[in-house]
């Protein structure tokens, strides 16, 4: 890289190495003792059935699924899908970026 102070060359790595892309429908967090912001992103979902009873309707057709047992005996499971710690200045920059992108998305897709 040439020695230019007014430009940076940035390369993205591991773009295709993500195992999954989490869906997020909420966040909570707080502060660390040294002033970092902590952001926990979560996804709320219903419990998955561990087993089902399926009724034979006719020929090779089945339907009327009835869950027999669930992974958890709760109404909602809140999965923490990511945890992030960042400086307040960075949090504000990301917040501004998110607002700008959300506004653009609403203008493009909410017609």
C-alpha cells in the first residue's frame, strides 16, 4: 500500500464464512465498568416440538399434527443471537447509519 494519509485501502475477509445470518427482533444491554456499551441482540420464538403425532387421513396422506412434547415448557424462548461491546462514539455512528438505512428502506419498499 502506498503511503497516502488521505485514503485507506480496506479489504473484507470471511464474507462467505458465516454459518448463519441471525434474525433479530429486539435488543437489551447496558454498560461495562469502563464505559463500553453492551448490546445483546435477541430473537423471540415459540418453543419447537420435540415430537409430533400425525393423523393418517387417507392413502399416503397425513395431517392434523399434534405436538406431544416441546423443547421447553414456556410460552416464548428468547435466544441471544449476538453480543456486541462498543464505545459510545461508535454506537452513535452505528445508530445514525441504521436510522439512515431504515429511512431509505422505508422509502424504497413501503410504497
